[in-house]
C-alpha cells in the first residue's frame, strides 16, 4: 500500500515519497501477488528461447511487459512477437517504425535478434539479468501507483530514472512523457510537437544543452521548474502558496530558478512570432 499524497504540492509529495521509499518498496515486494509474479518469472524465463515462446507463456510475458510499463499493450501479442523478431538496424523493421521508446527498450533488453536480423538464444538463466527485470518491474509498479495520485510526481520519478540515458534530443522526443517534461520545464509550447522532429530537436537544443544534465544542480532546477509550472496549471487540492512550495524543498540545497509566468500561458501562435 502506498501512502496518500493527495492535497500536497508536487514538491512536498516528492519529498515525502523519497523519505519513505525504502520502506514502501520493502512492503510492495512482500505483497503476495507481486511475490508470486516475480517467482513465476524467475522459474520459467530460463526455458524460453524465442519470442513465440515468450508470448505464449502469458504469466511470464505479462510480467516482462509490466516491467517495461507496457501493460496497455499486453493483448497485442502478435505485434509484440514481430517487434521482438525485428532487425534493430533495419529502418523498415517494426521496432524502428514505432515512435514509443518503450518498444525499443524491451527489444534491446530481451535480445532475441541482433544487427542484421540474426536470431539468437538469449541467456535468460543469468541471475543478474533476471534481477534487473524484477527490479524494473517493482520500480514501475511503485511509480505508477504515485502517477495515479499525482501525474506530475510520477513524471518526475520517471525523469530521474531515465535522465542518465539522455544522449540526444531524438532519444527524448521518442518518449511522450519526457517530451512533455522538457517542454514544460523549458517553457515551450506543446504545439512544438506538431513540427518536424528535426526542427523540434533544433529548437530544444537552442533552449537547453543536454550536456548540462551532467550537473545535478541543472537536473534539480529542471525538476523544480517543472513541478511549479505544473502545479500552477493544475493546482492540487488544498494547495499551498508558491512560497510554501519552494520552502517544501527539504533536500538541503536551494535551487535558484526564474519562473517565466508568460511561459506558463504560452499560446500556440507565439511559437511563430
């Protein structure tokens, strides 16, 4: 059971979640349905050698799909088989025609095919690999439960998990929630997404260099701006003042930022001025 963060500002909610995360994760891992799901995965994944075998074992397949936050795609087993059989370097392959980055991540993690379309038998007996999928499953379950309460907090938790892997703007633009995170934190309009992806990447690069993500202060600054702007647009019930939101940052470090109120109400037309 997760704690309730209803009525809290996003910063206060995130602080509370961070302080209690270890205890909550221990409780989540001990819940019967999750324990059983992880146990079944470990017991049966080692005997699976092809995408066809994976999608036929619904319990194992469902566990893996949940680990990559693809619960909404579970019943598309035929499509998932084709994705996992795709050649990762063939631009026309299904895995490369889908804009959702989660499909590329699951393809890479399972590794049924390699460059040139070579079919391989992955070593699913590797306990370190099994641990990584199980850890990912529980992390997704944890995040999704809070995302249901406060979407802003859920997005920030996802951003913190993924930020170390952001090498190009194209990588970010293939992820809908991360695109929304950066557009909001950088004060850019959602209408930006209607432009050609090369133009989007160019405009985002001019606004913010991804090299700055190596600096923890820059990362925290983005998170703070994102949460404040989102709370301005969608005030939580019983929300406190903006000053209290800033003071609720109990990380022990003051993160300076400038909140451009005009950016909060950015109109689509202003993109082309």
